[in-house]
DNA sequence: GATGAATGAGACTTCATTCAT
DNA sequence: TATGAATGAAGTCTCATTCAT
C-alpha cells in the first residue's frame, strides 16, 4: 500500500514465536528491513539486526532472501505502489484554480509520502542508485515518471487556463519537484541541509515553496482570467 | 555529460619505484581520492585503492593524511570550500540588480561546483550522512552553511532594495538551494530523476529555475524601484 | 620444572570442519589463550594464533570474547581470581597459630598459583603493565588487592593475638608478598634470578622464606602467648 | 658509569645540530633509547621516537644499529657495569655489625641503583628475558651474580660472628634480594603492586624490610656476641 | 654519512554468508 | 523449515625497515 503503515512493533508479545505462521515471515523481514535501511542506510544495516527485529534468526533471513542486496531490492519493490491513480483521479475532479491545485498537490505529497516511511525509500534509492541500476530503473518508471506526469498536467492546466504564463514544461516541472525531493533528502540527512539553530517545519516549508513557485509561474496580472 | 572526466591514470613510465615526490603526493592522493569517493562513495572506497590509483603504497597515504576521514575532509577543502571567499567577494562588488545576481550566482554554482566532480561529493555526503556524523557536521559547517549565508545575503539585498517582496528568509533560501541540490542529485542518480526520453541540459535547467524563482520573489510591479 | 605442561594440541581427529560445540569453545579458547599469553606475552600473542590453537577460526574467537583484552581478563578470572574466595574461607576457619597460617598460606600460593600457568600471567602483567593500563588496573583490582587484603588479615591476626610484634602493616605485607612475586618472576625469567649451578627448589624456597619472615615478625619470647 | 646520569635534554639548544660530532651519535641514541625503553617498554617504543629524542633522523638510527633488537641489546650492555667493585671494597672495610651492614647495603642499593634509571634496565631485562636469552645470560653474569655473591658474603659474615643464626645461604640470600627486586618491579609497574590509596615511600619500605629480615636472621638473644 | 619519504607485512575486528544440527 | 555457531575475506591503520637523494 502506498500510505506506508508506520511500522508496528516486530513481535506480538502475547503470542509465542512458534505460533507465527511461516507465510508471514517474508513480510515481517521486509518490514524490519525497511525500517532499518531507512534509519541507517544500506551498508550500515546488518543482516542480523534485520533478522532480530523481525523475530527470526539470521539463518532464516537468508532462507528467504538470497543476499542482503536481494533483500534491499525486495524492500524497495514492496514499498512502491500507487497513490498516483488516486491522485490522478483527484486531479480530474479538482474544481479550484491551478494555483490552489499546486498548493494542494504539494501538501498532499507531504502528508502521504514525504511524512511517511516511503520518503525513506526515495532517499535510499537516490543514495544507492549507483549500486542498483535495476532498482533505479524500476523506481524511475514506477514513481518518478507518474510524478513527473502529474506535475506536468497540473502546470499544463494552469497554462491552458491562462492562469500560468507559458513555460517549457520539461524544465518547469522541476520547479515543483525539486523542493519536494530536497525536503525528502533533508529529512534523511541528519540536519545536513539545515542551518544550525533553525528547525525547519515541513508544512511551512511546503507552503512557502509553493507560494514562491506559484508566484513565479503566474501570468502577468492583466492577462489572467 | 556533466560529470567531469575522471582523471587519467598517473602514467607509470617504466618502473620508477620508491620515487620521492613529497610536493606532488598530496595533490595526487587528493585527486585519486576525489575520483574514487565520487565513483564509489565514502564507505565503499578503500584506502588502499586510493593509494594505488595515486601510484603509491598504502602506507604512504597515511603519511600524508591521518585517516580516511581526514583525507575526505581535505578533498572537500581542496575542491569545495575554496570557492566561497571568492564568491563572497564577488557578491560585495556586484553592480547589477538582485535578480541578475541570483541568475549569476546559480550559473556560477553550476559552472564551478555543479559541473565538476565536486558535485559528486555533495551527493555522497547526503547519501552517507547517517553513517558518518563527523563528516556530516564538517560538511554542513564548511559547505552548506556558507552557501546558506550567501543565498540569504543575496535575497536580503533584493528585499532591502525593494526589488524582492518581503519573505521569511529562513524558508526562502530553500527556493534557491533546492533546485541546485536537486540537479546535483539528479546528475549522480543514474537518470533516476529525469523523464525518459528527455535529456536535461543543465544550463537551461539553471536558467529556467532561476527565472521562476526570481519571478516568484519579485515585488509587485508598482512597488519596485 | 614449575611451569605447568602446556596443554597438548586439541586433537583434530580427521577433518571435522565446522563442528558445533558451543559449550566447549570458551574453555578451549581460554586454555589456548592462557598458553600463548604465558608463552609470548599479551602484545605478542595474536588473536588468530589463539583461535588456531583452539582449533577454531579467527571469527569464532570474537564470537565468545569481545576483544583481546576481554579474552585476557577472562583468562585471569578463570585461572586466578577464583582462588581468593576459597582462601578467605580457609582463613576464617583456620585453627592454628598465625605463624603456621603464614607458612600454610605461602605453600598454598605456590601450589595453586605459583606452580601453575597462572604465575605466567602475573609475570606478563608486570612486564607489560605500562602498555595496557586497563589490564593493569583490572589485575590490580582482581588479583593484587585481594592478595594484599588476605596477607594483611593474616598479619593482623598475629598481632592481635600477641604472636607477632606490632608493625606498620602497610609495609609489612610486602615482606610476605615480595618473596612470592620474586619467585614468580624468577620462574619466568629464564634463570635470570638464580645463581648458576644452583637449582632452586620452589618448596624449599617458600619454606625458607616463610621461616625468616615469621622469625622476623614474632614478638619477643617473653611477650608471646 | 653505574650511577646512571639522569638523562639530559636531548639537544643543546644553542648549538645547531650540524655541529654535533658524529662519534657522539651512538651514545646519544643509546641514551635516548634507554630513557624510552625504561619509560615505555620495548615493544611500545618506536624507533622514530628514539631517533627524534636523540636529535637525528630515523634513518640514522639504523645506520648505527642493525635493528631495534640490536639497539635494545646495546642499551643493556652499555648501562650495566660495576658498582660491585666499590661495594665489595666497602664490605671489606666495614666496621659495624652485620645487621647494620645489611641495612646499609639495602639503603645503598636503593640510592645507587633502585632510584636510578638502572632499575629500569633490570625491570626491562626481567620483562623481556624470554625474548633475549643472550641478554639474559649477560645480565645474570654481570649483575645478578655479583649481587648474589655480595649478599652471601654479608650473611656469611653475620653467621660466622654468631650474630645471625645458621641458615642455608642458597635460600637465605633471596630474603634480601626479593624485597629489592620487588621494589624494582613495583616502581616500574604503574602502581600494579601497591594498594590503591597508599603511596609507598621507598626509603621506608627498604628500612622496614631490612628490619624484618634482620630480625628473622638474628641468632637467639642468648647466643649472640 | 645523513635524511626522511616510501614501503608492506601484519594486527585487530566486523559481518555477510554457510551449513551442521 | 529454522537455527545460530562457525567461517574467512575485508578493512583501517601502525611501524620497523629500506633506499633514493
């Protein structure tokens, strides 16, 4: 599912381990691995840690996943899926101005992706892109491309309505994408991107960026509808 | 391509073992380290590999750099930190409008950092931030903070002149930073961030983003100087 | 000879690779470590050597002992520290005179520590004290201090009974300790401390030293009980 | 010389290095090495440190001494020689009782050996005896044996005079030797041999030990001269 | 002779992966 | 199927020793 569930504690305390049905194992491992990869990165996550958090032994991990790399790939694949159909539908039905739509889209992104574990996946993929070309291609197709497309349609809608000025959309979409990707990285980079002494509030960040972008794209006052 | 060409092998003419070149060593090691760090990341780059590529032995590396982390810091100082004094001086002397200044600054960034191997360093630090807190802190202090400060001063200059509208600079600086960081990641993520079939031209990307941001920040026409 | 025979090779019957013997491992490792530490010193003993002599791989050693220092501490606990509780109990229950007790204590020391491989540990700690402060502190706490305390209690008992003359115990305990430490060093110094042509018999040495010390501490004949 | 000079600072500040005559080099190296070996032990002393303290380069050290081991041997050989002739002469001329003589001898030992750098050599040799059999034999012949002999003569004198009771001198000499060797080790073992919270005063230690030993050896009151 | 840059054999320790049970 | 004891390749850094200058 897209709205990534915040990871539940690995074990049901009341139920003895023996009871857990084996078909649940891969899911539990994936869940634990997700948490740890996001938290510590690929290299720094030890296989045994994943196993322990999933409540199984180290050996069992390798029973289900050929290697740590395969586990990584599975984690990424497992956690990617589509909010995009829903978002596309919302786009079709949206009634307000394109400026409002842009604000709304970025807020939604934060709420349903940026603020969830899913953002950790994005960070992970960007960080490890070099080592996993296959994953990279997969992620691009499944996530980045639909995102690009949706942003493009929003901007096109504004231009068509005379609300936004004409722009080369191939580049303009990055004006929307960049602030979100940046926030994503920022949230997973230990404060690297932030000024010391200032704690960024994501919602404020989103609205301030949307504000500047929208202003930057609006058609001159006299020509707007 | 925007990744600068990796430096060629140091050209071992014949069998010049045990050459004494105290002056040249640090530079050669730094160059080799830069290449490898960018290519493979910090953790995955082995000290000996750096030494071999620089044409020296493992021990020699540690003769010049106390540890792998110190080597990395030296790479950063050599390749990134150095631009800020020059940029700050240019800022002081700049004659044109703040809009022009913003355009100019982003172009300069691309030319002197984004387009060079140095951009790979930024990518790597973001990717591995979690695992090397000391490096993260160093990079933030040495690179991110001066960058933040410079952007802030540019925006403040525009606001003071009545050219830009009043904004909360704590957030506004990210409107400038985000597109650059995004481009940076994009260049080092194996096409992950780009639409298939469209090859982004960095210079065009920069100018289009600068254009949108500047528009987004300009004061309303009647109130401008 | 007073150096206990070094334990024979663990008898690899044929090719029993990857044997699982969780229970036996620590003991085997401890035994091998003891041998090697005594034979070569702490610094000069390589972890892998210990592992090989115990018939396991390098990694296995670190499965059971966190570090080389911890391994050493475990060797000390296993082979030395353990005697003090028993000795303290014997002290409490002892019926004879304090002179007898002193003789007995020194004989016991020889029998259970001096004549065993454990004496090599004491020698080694003294020799390498400077380079391993943590080990030194540990050994002082775990071995020297209980030894001091026991000797002090024996002497105090004699004084209290009027059997020994009053003495400053802070110094008097060394009269008991010194001959034992000396014998210890002597046994592990390749004959350095002995006259050529005369082979010291440890039991005779102990009894002669005890005799002199006891005489030296006895209260004047008229005042004794 | 026997009374080892406390090591002078390695360089004459006023005189440029160039001036130092080369024939003094080995001596300076030996002196520096002595200090460092005593201070840090054999393994922990780095060749370069010795060279630096002697005011020469690392390479020069190996010009004069084939290896670190050879340097060690040279240090020991250089620093051992005779107080014993002088002491033997004092023994012949001594007028007081043998009890006094024993006290006096132990005090002299402390003053002229125990308290000087020479004691560091003894400690060193005992610690490394195993690794340098040749040194060990040399030290035994040159130092231990004359010491044994002198002690034996003192005790024999006391027995002959009826002052001391008859004893097996082969063992009795250790009653005198052990406290001195122990003090020696104690001074070079980082407090290993001392109770925490009590700082041993060497002169008091010596006199208290001598007191106990003398008491322990005295003939019964009625039979003394 | 003297220098000090360069070398490279190790040392300890970690951890992905295997495999006997 | 599951376990977890066992493995051993890597990795960073040190330092005695060599040798070009």
